[in-house]
C-alpha cells in the first residue's frame, strides 16, 4: 500500500492504493486504512489478500449488494468490508473495514 492524494482532502475515494495486477485499480479511504492498521498482523495479511482479489473479481461470491449504486458488503472472518465499484473508472474503493458485531441471541 502506498499513500496517495492530498491527506487534507475531503475526497472519500482514496488515501491509499494497492499495486495489484488486475482489471480494476484498488483504493482505500483513510478510515479503512486506519481500521486496517488496528488489525492484528496475521489477520491484516489475510484481509489485504482478500482486498487484492477484488482487483480481479470485484463482486466475488458472498458479496452482498447494498442500497445505492454499486456498493457492496463482504464478510471476511470477523470483519466486514464495505466498498464500491466504479465500473467506468475500472476501480474498487474500500470505504470501510469494521469488526462484525455479534448477533443478538447467538452464543
């Protein structure tokens, strides 16, 4: 991952990019980067691998379309990725990474 863009910009599109060979460019907003920084190293590596696969297949099996244009949610272990796909610009933007909340009544 490398930083890109103006860190003071209010743009929601990116604060980090991935150098990955694929059909789509990958970007992460600053909130997603910060959340990823707080994840334990082994889990972070697996999350990054999952995110990199989005460059080849931006809507993998298990991705759920959210309301709105081309927004998706993808679960990975105890985390949820929220991202959007810009098909015209050929890019995937990870907007949020968050730990999944436990379900009510589950043990």
